[in-house]
C-alpha cells in the first residue's frame, strides 16, 4: 500500500432497512445509526440522519412505539462536483418500543447538524431516590 492509498478516505456503507414488507414508493430506505445513553432521570437517543431537515423529519408515537422517519433530499449544491459521497439521498426509518419507564408526554426532540437528539424523561416513580432512615 502506497502512502497515497493510506491517506484516502474510507467510505463506510449505510445499512438499508431489512424488512419483509413491500414498499409502495421507490427509493432506498436506510436505518439511522443511533447511540443511546441513560441517566437516573432520562434516556437520550442520538440518531444520525445526515441531509434530513426538520421539514422532512417525522417523529411518531403510537401504542408505545416511537417511529423516526425522514428523507434526505439532496447531498450538495448542483454546481458542486462530488469527491466523496458517504450518504446518498433516500429515506431513513427506525422504530423503538418504549417501556412504561418513559414519560411519553415529556419527550423532546432537536435536530442539529444531521443529528437528531431525543430526550425521553423517566416517569417519577422510575427515578431512583434515597430513603431516609430514622433512628428509633
């Protein structure tokens, strides 16, 4: 391997959604990569959705199932020549089943720089607390 080969950017392929259901619209559907973090008070989910704008993003919650769907409509200006393209235009889709630990009324979402941040607060009874012991 030459030094020039070692300096080239490596393209990481996206994963397409694996589903047995038939699509009614043509196009590629991707599964967004996610990181999930938990604290005593909340669960935070970060989903990579490059190219998706807030206008093209839908977050749906029904029957304890949280569905993320969005669409990346373009990956650059028409006057630009692509050199490396690691994501293409297409749809994103992913679902999560929520437990009774999540306070579904207080979920918040923010989309910034292609990363969706969902904060899922825990219900009061699920948050840990210390119980004071009195001497008797």
